C-alpha cells in the first residue's frame, strides 16, 4: 500500500517568518529552495513538526541562499523515505 502525501497547496512560498507560520505542526518533508523550479532545491529534510523545523532553519540561517520553501505532509515514517528518495533524485546542494 502506498501512502499519499499532501502538498502545501502546490505553492512555493517566500522564505519569510509569516509564510513559515502557515506551515502545519504536522510531520512531513520540508524543501528549501533558491527559486521556484526543481533545479533550485538547496536542502530537503523530514520533520515531525514542519512549522518548528522551518522556523529553526529560518532563525539559525544554517542553510544559505534560501529564498523559497514548500512542504509536504506525511507520516514521519513515510516522510523519511521521501526525504531519502528526493535527496538521491534531486541532489540538493546542502544535503
């Protein structure tokens, strides 16, 4: 059985604290980007709490060049599998 993921309404959002507050406090995958296209993916991570993880990255500025982000909700187990697959497929600069 394949678990479905739910997107962040298909939007790539600007890297601002106001946009981050729109992220749910659910598990899933965060994608940090320098632009809106697939080639712009800088960092991918799974998270038990998307809003908290995004806020931590925003405040710590630990991933440079981020201008946009999106997220996908899924169970944490499925999110970890997605993270591994996407890192392998997209080869983000900071993973």
